[in-house]
C-alpha cells in the first residue's frame, strides 16, 4: 500500500496549478507599441488619445489600439515596421510637449494581471536595444567640492568676523583651498573655526610674508573617495529616474569600476532619443521681478524690453519681465523635497540652499520685501541627429516661469517654491532638482545597438535549444526506464513550467545565459530520477517487493540527491552573489532551477508513482 500522505498530494496539486497559471503569461507575446509621455506642458487625456488616433488615420497607418495606461498613452501596432512609421507620425503631430518612445504592449489577459501573473522581461540580447558605457568625469567632482568649500569658508570667516584677504582654490586640482589672512591671530582663529565646522579638511600653515598669513585647506583622501562613490550613486539614481520616462522594461543601469556606468535599454532602437534623455538637465533660477505683469504685456505689444530685463513666459503663455541678474541658481541647492504650502495648501517644493546661496537669498530678500520675485524652470536637453553620416549634438534650452509672487518676508537657507499644478508635478520637480542634474558630467565612450531582428534570432535559437534538449532527455529517459522514465518525463516538463513561473513571479530578466541555465537545469534534473530508478532496480534485485522497492528507492536516493544538489546550490549562489551581468543571469536561473528540480524530481514523481502503483498488487515494476 502507498505510504504517500494526502497532504503531499495537495501540496503537489497546488504547486502544479500555480506553476501553470504563473507560467501562462509567457505564452502571450507582446506587440510593438509607441509610448507617449507628457512633458511639463503636455497632458495625457482623452483629447490626446483622439489626436493620436486621427493623426494615424490620416496617414493610413493601421493600429491595433490607442489607449491611456496610467500616466501615459500607448499606441500598439502589428509589427515593428508599422511601429516605426507610427512613431514618426506621432512625433510630428505632437511636437515637443510629449516624449514619444518605442515600447512593447503586453497582451496578457486581465485576469492573469489581476493576480500578479506577468511574463519574464527579456534582456538586451533577446529583445534588442542599446548599450552605453559612460565615463564619469571625476575631476569635475574635485572641482565642485573645492569650489563649494571655498564659498563656505568665505561665509564662515565673515560670520566669525575673522579678517581675511582672499579665499581661492589652488592652481593644481586636488591641492585644496588657499586662505590668506591678515595676522597670525586671524590664522589661528580661522584654523579653529574651519576645523570645527569642516572636519573633512586637513589644515596646514603656509608661508607668512609681511601681513599675508597663508592657511591651506586640503580635502582628505577618504572624503574625496566618498564623494567619488556618492557621485556615481547619484548619477545612477538620476539616470534611473530619466530612463523610467522612456518606459523601458527592466533597464540595466549599474556601476562598473570606480568611474564608469553601464546602461542597457532593452527594446529601445532610437539611440538619439535615449541620448537626448540621458543628457538632459533641469534646474531653477530665482530672479528679481521687474515691474508688474501688465508692464510685461505692454512690453510684448510694444516690442521694447528694458535693457536690464529679460522676457519670460509661463506654461500658459503669460509674459513676465525678470531681471537679467540671477539671485540663486539650482547649483546652489543642497536639498529639495515636495510638500504643501502651509498657507494655501497648494503643492510646493521645499528648498534648502547651501551657505553661499543662503547668503545671497538673505541679502536680496532683506532689501526687497514687498517686491516681486520670479522662479524660472530651466531644462537643457542635448538633441542628437545624424547629418551627412555624422553625429551632431545640439543643446536645446527650455525656460518657463513657474512662480511669480511678492516677497512677504525675509528668508535665506530654507523656503518654499509654489505655483505647481499638482502634488505629482511637485514631486517630479523636487526629484529633478535633487537628482535631476548629474552630479558630474558623463561621456558616452562606447555605444552598441542590437537590432530587434538579431534579438528575435536569439530567441528562436534559445527556444530551439531548450526544445531539442528537453526532447532528447525525455526520449532517453522513456526508453531506458520505461514507465518510471515516462513519470520522470512528466516531472521534467512540470519542472520547466514551475521554473518559468518562479522566474516570472520574481521578475528575473531572461537573457541568453539564462536560457543556457534552463537547458543545463533540464539536463541535471533527470539525474535525481536516474538515482531513484537505479535504487529501485537494486532493491528488486535484492528480493524486495515492488512497494518496498519503491519506498526504499526514494528513501535511500534522497540523501545522495540532497548532497549533489547542495554542492550545485553553493556554486549557483557564488555566481549569483559575486557575479554580474551574464554570469549573474546564468547563476540566478541555475539557482532557481536546482530548487524546482529537487521538488519535481522527488516529490512530484513520488506522487505520480504512488497514484499509479499505490493501491495495486504488484508482481514487478516497469523500471
């Protein structure tokens, strides 16, 4: 009689059903689509949906659907050729108020999506896309930090009433800041004040000549290394935020070494659009208001702009006159976060300035209470085009007034910027200000484009490899072990199903190394059944009854199967934790595959065997 408990039957049934359900989305292939995302002046609504549909109809471009998905619009097409033509038409119809990018639309049924079932995202080598290797300018990190320390030291010396002649950066990068003071007492006071305020600086007395007493402040090496790593991290975060606007599925953005960043965008074929997004910067400028809004309207009508003023407009086209002199720029922002105005309850951005910016803002507001001040949003995008076979990069700057209000009181380091339409806009602006501009410039030193056709060819080859490998293993097992071989084949099939389901649920990106890991997993999974079948044969040769042979075969083989798979697990863990890129992808697939194969090779086959033989009187076994 069978000794396989009922709760194990229930466990096997539940796992197999869940495996089938969560692997099923991979059978629904995505279709080419174009994603339309609103920039600051655009809005995704029904009117936009109708405008896109009309533009495509006018050009006789067939679409399988145009619909609003969250905060973006998605137009789907039958193939990649129609997708490219549709993207060109949509770009021409919408202009610069919207970002138009290639994407893929999921065809997974809604009931699967509702329970969290989703297909595995495909990597760059399977889906095609672009690969960028970028070099971060570490010298710029040193330049900015030394300049920041020079500004802060000036403010500190003024605050402490310490007499000084000059505070300048040394000519050689990395040699810090040179401070020239009036007396030895001033140098001692400056040393104590700077040491207490900025412990990351190493202070050394320089040469003293006459009434010039020099103090050198050099940034500690460990601080420079920390700044370098923080710069890389901030650039990584900034690039992730920007690339999210493209709607790329599972982009790879990771650090390589101490000064390089790898960006891989699967499914993106428009490198110019990707470069444009990666190179964008955004900031704010605080400028003194010039007259009233009516004076700005009169200036527009007359065409006469005061020589010390500039004409700006807000998103609705309302003109404003602002001073040419900037009070504070976004470079002097130390922090920014979205919030709500305490008085009106409208969305706002809370801004914190560094010492130099706080001093400028305090000086300006002290003498200009009751006068207007404007906040200008500045976005710089580098537009890349191919002209006569050469890449031409053209900077494009957009400027708009987001706030124009009267200064009600004196403020300096901390204040709020209002005039935003929604909490989402406030959050996005805070994100742009805090991490929207790169902490240090990056140069693209390597660029590769993998075509969609090559990706499709890789998918076909990978699928063929899996199917051939699976078929050969199934055939060999069925011929050699007969009925028990067929049971092993069924378990092997469910092993593949459960493996795909787990990878889909976890969100593992499938790459060619991952496909290799699947093939290897299928080949290794049958090993456990080989051990079980050989143990059963051995027990039969020793005179055991069929039921006793089955029981002993599974019991005695389990220890060997566990030992073998533990060593495989250790190797897979090492690949997963210490590897990166293709090696990590292979290791993750192998790790999951080992765990699923242990379950299917032992528990699932035992359940099927118990169902077949458990309640029958047996004279022999087909093994």
